[in-house]
C-alpha cells in the first residue's frame, strides 16, 4: 500500500523559516515524481512543483518559483518543502502527492494527509 | 497557464439520484484530465484519470467522459459517502492546473 506520511502542523510568525516533510513507503520511492499542492482555508487546490528523488530534478510552477524550495533525501525516502521567510498568505494546508505519468503529463494518484501551516503574529 | 472552470459551484442532489459535474478547459487538454474527490478534513483522492479511467477502488457508479475542452463526471445513484467536493485537474499543459471545485450536497 502506498503511504505518504507528512510532518505535523506548525505555527510560525511572519518572517520565520520552515521546512515540512513527506515520507513515502509501500512503493519504489525512487521511481516516481512527488509534488506539493497548496490549499488555503476554504479554497481550491494550487499545484506548486515536483521533484524526482533519484536526482533531485525539481520543476516549479511559475507562481511558486522563488517563493519556496523543494528538496529530497532519497536515503530516507523523503521530500521537503521549505520557506526562508513566511508570510501570512502562506497559511494553508500543504499536501504532498505522488505523481504518475510522463513528465509534464502527470496526475496525482496518492496523497499525503496534509500539513497545516499557520503564519500569524 | 490553462484555466479550468467547473460548474455548478454547488450541486444539490437527493440520495439515489445521479449527479453530473462539468469541467471546461481554456484550451484543449486532449484526454489529460483527472477528477479528485475531497471530503471535509481529508486529503483529495483520485477518482478518474485520462478523462474516463476509474482509479483503483473507485465504484463503477463514477464515470468520466469528454476530451479537448469539455469534460463530465457523472455519479449515478449517489450514496451518502459521495457527498463531497470534486475537483478537475488538467495535466496536458504546464503547470498542471485545477478547477475551482463543485460541492455536491444533500438535497
């Protein structure tokens, strides 16, 4: 069974940094791209970017390029999403999701439970 | 980026009836269209990929159709567990984009 386990909820102040994680199990972690999706409170889904854990090839949505950093550590089957300086508008649930299909033609076939990030002064 | 528009925003349906959800793409996405179901407090779950292929474990009452710019998700004989928000997503253009969602509620 494919399983994606995400780090727990976090509360930060504006300007602080944060790194959240997603650990995969139950499948060949190195054989799939994994990406991140944002969902602001009561809103829809926004695709942020993906990474290939084998070589850490990363592709960002233009809307998130330069705003976040996606990284991976294949030795522990984990991918990460990182902010250097959070803003209140980053308050959201962040989902990691396994992608399936050819690069740039991929859908999300398994999702993690989400990590709630709250940014408030 | 390709804009995805879903309609209606809210669909009120009685249990046992069928529901038809629409998704329109701003330009052709061929058959590279997925549908996801999201229940309150839960992560989305893949329902349909390739516009019409049911994901593993998805009941046969869910069916998807369409290609190009017009797509439909039909849920026949709605069960209590089907009341949720449904999102479409295109994965033909870059970046992948989602529709705003259709909330299916009990009538």
